[in-house]
């Protein structure tokens, strides 16, 4: 989502018009034209990750959901909301959109401070506790990222990770969109677990495409994409959740090494993480 989309997606629709109970993806066809034999129905409060090799079609699946495809995209997929074909105005009208997307590349070109930008969004949403919400969004965004930023810097000066964390906090705390699509959170240095907890607490349906094993296992389920099609849907097992804890420990250790190198230190002592 670039700044223009970010501004356009600002909406003033009352919350209840946006409530949905389910989102269904009906399979279309893969890149070779063979039928896609899998489909999935998602409920609010659920996180589903999308995994698969580069170029397999993860972003395409998110794009199909974003535009609520009706067998009219290259995949031939169909999206249902509450089991029904969504009304055309929900697909095409900007102020009726139920999907918020945080895309792989996000850049701002408007010259506003962080506070001005979020305040503008809050004003458009006509919320009652505007100042409190704006401060909370900026505070929460800073909780998601290592390199803190103040509310008086220009949004054009934010790093990729800072931009992403601000948009996640904004989407969770201010956006009424019940469906959130995130295309790759991992390279941005955002605290992944905190970001997911924040979104899930708001009872949103969250879909995340990812190459990151930690993120892939943080979801309730993961969709495996092969050759442009959903090839299987895997529920995260108990053992995988246990393994995830160890993987998070290793990740934490890697972060320590990263910070040491960043600070100009050497890594001269022998590394032994097995005891963790
Ligand atoms: N079922 C399909 N039929 C036709 N084209 C498809 C299908 N699925 C994906 N594509 C096309 O394949 C290309 C690569 O897909 P996409 O960008 O979604 O990959 P990706 O998995 O997100 O890759 P990356 O991990 O590098 O971000 C795109 O041009 C996309 O439109
Ligand atoms: Mg992609």
C-alpha cells in the first residue's frame, strides 16, 4: 500500500457494516491450467500463513483476496464473504472496502509528520478519543520495532521497518477492515509475534505471505502454494509449536550476533547454542 492508497483506504463507514463472519477462497487453476483442488474458509481472529517458493503465487493469492476475485483474475479463483458473492460495491468502491493490504513495497511521498498523518486518518474515521488513539498507535508502532522514531519526524524519513510497524499499528487500532493482508513482514525488522498478537486481538482475519519459518509456524494454519495453486492446507501441530519455541530462541541468538556485528564487535568466541 503506498501513501495514496493509504489515504484512499481511509474510510468513514460505521464499524458494523464491516463485520464479517467468514472469508472463503474457492480454488481456480494453477499456472499450467490444471484445477486447483484446495479451498479454504477463514474466520475472524485467525492467522493463516502462505508459504511456497519464490514466484509460486503467494502474492497472487493475496491479490485475489484484495480484489475479491470472481473467476476474473489469472487464477480463476472466487472469493466469498459470509458464504456469498460480495456485492459489487464492496469490490470496487473505495469507501466500502473490507480488506486492508500491507504490500511488499510501501513508500510515502506526502510530506507530513508521523503525528499529522495518523491524526488525519483518525479524523477521517471520526473516532471520539482522537488524541489518545493517535498517541497509542505511535507508541504501539515503536513497541514493534528496534529503532524507535518520534511523532514529529516526516513519514518520508521512516525506514522500511518503521513504516511497516506504523501501518500495522494503524491497521490494528484504527482501521475498520476486518481482513488484513500482509505481504512479507520479516525483512523489515518488525517484532513478528507482537505484530500478530496485536492484529489477532482485534478479531481480524489475517493472511501473511512469508518465507520466514518462525512466522509460518506462528499461524494457526498455513497454505502451501505450488505452481500458482493451493496444494495443501496444514494445521500447525503441537510439536511444531514446541519446536517454534526453540526456533525463537535460536532467532534471538542470531539477533544478538547481528547486533554485535552492527556495533562493530567481533564474534571470536566459539558459538554453542545446544544447551538452550
Ligand atoms: N494460478 C496462476 N495462474 C497464472 N498466473 C499465476 C498464478 N499464480 C501466480 N501467477 C503469476 O505468477 C507470478 C509470480 O507470482 P507471485 O508474485 O504471487 O509469487 P510469490 O510467491 O509472491 O513470489 P515471492 O516469494 O518472490 O514474493 C505472478 O505474475 C502471478 O500473477
Ligand atoms: Mg510475493
